[in-house]
C-alpha cells in the first residue's frame, strides 16, 4: 500500500518542482530576477490586462507605466469599495474588475457585515498554486517519510446547499482540492485519508467527526496533517479518545497521552502557531510530543501571502503570487517588497482576482529583508480591534453593527472572549444569549467555528448602568490614559466578570 502512495506523492512532487526551483532560486545567481523586477512585472501585467475594464478605465490603467504611476492613479481600498462592483458581477456584468471571467465566489467574513464574496478567476487560482506548490515540494524534500503515506487536509463541511449568484456563478468551491488545479486535485484526492465527498455535505457535526476520524485512522498510513487552527485537530483527537470503542481502538494507546501512538506513521503537522493560535499549538505539541509542527504561512481567502520553508522561523513572502505593498505601522510610509526593512507593517495586496491595492487588515512583522531573497515574515494580528480565537475573525465594527440590528447599540455593550465562547456584557435588557449568538452567526467564520464546536454558544450577561465607567477604569489600570480611551463594542481582554456589577434581574 505504501508503494501506491509513494508513486502518487512522487507524481505530485514532480508537478510542484518547477515552482519550487523558481521560488528558491531567487537571488541565487547573477542572472536570476530580482524581487523588485518580479513584483513590478506582476503589477504592470495586471494593469495591462485589465485596462479596458470598468475599474481600469475609472483609474486610468492605460496611463500606468511604473509603481509611482500605480500609487498616483489607484487608491488604497477595503472590501466595501468593491461591493457595488461585485454586485454587478453577481448579476452577470462582465469586464468589471478583470477581463477574465469570474469562475466562482468564495465566502469569507466581512469586517462590518457578516459575509463577503471574493471573486475567483483562473489567474487567482494559479497565484495560490505559486505559493502552495513550492511549500509542498519543500516538505517532500525535507521531511523523511512524508511521501510514504496519506494526508489529512482540513475539509470544510458545508451545512447548507450549494448556492449561486443571480447569474449562476457558483458560491464556494465544490472541492477543497480545486485550489490545486484539476490534474493535481485528482491526485490529491487519491492521497487524502478522508474522502472529501463523504464529509463535505454531512448532516451534522457528529457525523463529520466520525467520518473524519475513521478516515484518518484507516490503515495506519497517515503521514501528514494540515489544518488551519490547531484547535480543530485537538477536537478531532478528543473525539477519537472519547469514542475509542466505536472506532475499535485499544485504550492502552491513550495511557500516556501521546497521540503519536494513535497515528504511528505521522511525520508532520502543519497549522497556525502565531498570535491567538500559539496556546492551542503548544497544547497540540503536547499531544504529539515526537511529531514536528510546522507553522503555516500567511494566507487569506483573498490572497496567498507567504509560505514556510522547513526549519525556518517565520515564512517567506510568496513574491510570484501577487503584487505586495507594505505600510509601516509607525511612519505610515508605504513600500514595495524590495524596499522592506525589519519592522511591523500593514499588508496591502493586488491580485489577479481584481482587488487593487487592497488592505487585507493583517499586521505582519518583517523578520529578515535584504532586497535579494524573499523577505521572512510572520503574522502578528488583525489591524484595528479584533478577536480571533479559532479563526472567527470578529471585528469591533461587525459587533457594533450586530448590536445595532438587535436594537441594543444605544446601550453599553461589550463583547469579550471567555475560554471557548464569547460573553456580551450589556446594560440592555430583554436580549437572550441564543438570540445574540444567532446574530453573531451571520459572520461566516464565526458560524463555521460554532458548527465545528470550536466555539460554544455566546452568553449575554446583564450589568448595572455603570458599564462604561468600569470599562474605562480597567483600561486606565492597565496603563492607558483616560483621554485616549474610546468606546468599543469588542475587547480582547477577558475576566470582565471580575470588574462589572452583574445585574441578576436582567
């Protein structure tokens, strides 16, 4: 059986190799292209190909011949700037953001609203592959034994029927392997331990965990696990341990808490380890003490930002994927990848999907930058007031809008994390935990984390009418100046129950 997987993985490795050589060859020879020339070429190609679009004509793409022209003509953008364009595309209009047709929309969470649609073109899918392929090739080259077995990739369960835009554009990938391209996707399906068709459209989460566990345990050949938040793998392990009899496992496997004995062929785990994922990543490492964990690179629904190379701290900017800009968080200066220095930056990206100078809301740290090799970066946080325990990506603006829709925004409201749930402290009366949680589930990623069981139902706690005063007192005690404190609907701090006066009659 292992020979079968060696052959299939070997074919995949050969397919990934050209992108790997191209990426790792940057700056190695005098004849190799520079980061600056690679990035400028990508930017100019975007404006050349899309100058006749509605967006290109509005911002005079035909006049752009340099990065300076690009900055002068094209404004910095956020998702809300594209909503009218995306509505037009949804209704069948062509040539709006790109000359290429939109193949599908992918759902993600919005900063102010619950959901946003990201247009995917054939070019954007290829841009993701330019980051995915060298990363996987690097794993095959450097992790002994990983090509001898199967792989588990986090598969997103769909709890609703397939949907389409008014003109028939699909919303959501049919299969997660579509990121890889048709040919490689079929090969990957043969390598996957869990058949995505069996778990993608499950009726409930118990069925999802059961079928996932059965697939991962089948044949003792699982050699690679790739998930986003480490908490998902922890939940799968908890399920396996709790249902060991149903899964026909020897209870002795769990005696010393080493899950490496449950998956004896496992060679590598790939997951987030930065920011809010750091603690669950540490817990996961305790479950798998002898299995290396490779931190994932930075990736958003809109773009592929960076990829890890095995053994490095941080991840390398995927300079062949998109055109990147970086806004220094201290000086406000915006620079290109070849002009980076060590420090903290907000990320700005232009992609083949039709987003131009798009501020994705991520703050990164540049760990290493020499202008020759791809910069080494790591994710720090979301810009603004956000909370992201398991990938739910809640923002202050979204919580504010949720409270407004429920008619309680004119009262003091503060949403805070509390273990594996959120708690709303409010002076408003009559709002229940269930109603508030339902409203939060308008957020695509919050709903996803709730469905997986990573997050429990939000709780509403009613407080006396001095909420803002106490909120300010705590922030002052933490070192903030009273004059710098602004009203907020979201806080990353926990343990607010020790500060507020709980109103039991609420």
